[in-house]
């Protein structure tokens, strides 16, 4: 007996969705070599959507100050924003506690931090680390 299995189709998002996503990134509103810019070097530098550019501009215009190292109003606001981002990031990735979120400058620093902390505590000679 054979059973006809349903053909599963890959869900497709309408091209207008991708047009909307692309529209959020001002840097993509340009041609390079007479063609619309396609950018694939995100591992090195990721472009920012309008919402991120706006909040960064607002930060530099109104708050720009040291986080966790000042008692004045600008420093307090900068610290509050920094900690709010930690809480929001924790919720986004379903972390148990905001304290689990560690901000770093990039991939290289993050990998080195994991190697020097978790790796140093848990790995031993002969273990194999698989990276992609
Ligand atoms: C493919 C790729 N992976 C990782 C990195 C390292 O990223 P980061 O500068 O955040 O340490 C880069 C940096 O250029 C990269 O191009």
C-alpha cells in the first residue's frame, strides 16, 4: 500500500516584504556599478536600519557619556539605556537573566572570551572543538 504524502512547499514571503526590509537600510538606496547595491560582507561590518541610525544619532546628540562611570545626568541616561538594551537582548534570546548578556566589540573578542572563560574551565587536552 502506498500513501500519498502531501508536497510541502517552502513558505515564501512576498517580494514586497523584502522590498520593505531593504527600504529600512538607507545604505542600500544606492547603485554601485549601475546596479542596486547588494551587500554580503555582514560578518565584517553590518549595515544599520533607519531605526538604529536614528537612535544612535539621538544618543550622540543628547546623551553621549560614559556608562557605569559617572554620576551626572548624561552618564545616568547612558547607563540606563545600556542596561535597558541588556534586558531587551535577554528577553529576545530568552536568556534566564539579563546578567547573562555580555556585550563585546565583535566576533573575535566574543570567541576569545568564550575560549578563555568557558573553554578554560571545561576543555581539556585532546578535546576536539568543531567550528564552522
Ligand atoms: C567572515 C568574518 N568573520 C569574522 C570576522 C571578525 O569579526 P570582528 O571584527 O567582529 O571580530 C570578520 C571580520 O572582518 C569576517 O570578515
